[in-house]
């Protein structure tokens, strides 16, 4: 089993590497796309840093050759569009939406009791105004917003593999979003990846009988 975890920004990537005890694999210029791997119970966990909104140039052929994923996990921080999902809340994707109205349904072959089910909306800019937050929630019925979830789902569709999404709410997508993100990203990333590792360990990476 090959698991590819998308960790968009450097703080998330390093937190995932720390929790998973993953070793970096050279794949590109410094500061751009980065990849790490952990061998675990006859499976491989790969962590890919893509940049915010997949802003780094992703060499898909290289990733496919090195990883050949069975499942892609969209992960990282997110802003809450739903008052019922406060800061620190762990969320699992039911679906990933684009602002253009396209949808991918999550495979949900992974299940974690610590995670709340939520609809993920990908936005092209951080949401930092309450009016915008409320508008997105009303229009799309989405619970959280990120800048990579739809990208990750579409990558899985192109590669013919499954995908799931696991994120943690760092802010309420309002005027305090940027400061709250900076304040909480390290602490919350460690919590998120500890819980993702636990989900993997108890499900698809179970030891052989």
C-alpha cells in the first residue's frame, strides 16, 4: 500500500515528517516540491509539499514513478465556514468542491472517530472577511475552506487512485484568520498528523495477521 499525504506548506510538511518519522527524498530544486517517505508495516507513507494552492510545479511523472499511490490524503489547515466547527476541530472530507461548482466525493475508506464529517470547499484566496465566509457557506453549503482540497481530489482522479481529506480548523475565516493561522499552525499541525497516523495505523496499515 502506497499512501501519499499532501502537506501544502513547510510547517505542515515538517510536522508530518516529524510525526511519521519520514526521510526526505531529493526530487527538485530547494524550496520547491519536496517529498519524504516512511516505510511502515510493508507499506509506504509519502509526504508531498505542494505549496499553497499547489503553487509549486509538481512533476507528476516523477511523483507517479516514485510513489504510485493507492490513496491520496488531502491534509493541512483550513478555515471554518460553519460556527459548529471551532478552532482545533478535526474534520474529514465528505466531498471536495470548487468555486466553479465541480465536486469530487471522498472515498472514506479511512475512518477516524476524532474527526467530524465536513464538506470541503477549495478557494483561490484566503477567506479573511466574515461577509465572504457567510456568503460561501450559504452558496455552497460547505463547512470549511482550503486552497488545495479540490486539487488533491482531481489529482487522484487523474491518477486513478482513491482520496480522502483530513484537516484541522486553524481559524474562523474572518478578520483574525491570518494571525490565528500563524499562531496555531505548528501546534495544530502536530495534532492533525498524530491523528492521521493513528487512523492509518488502525485501518489500511494494520499489521498482517
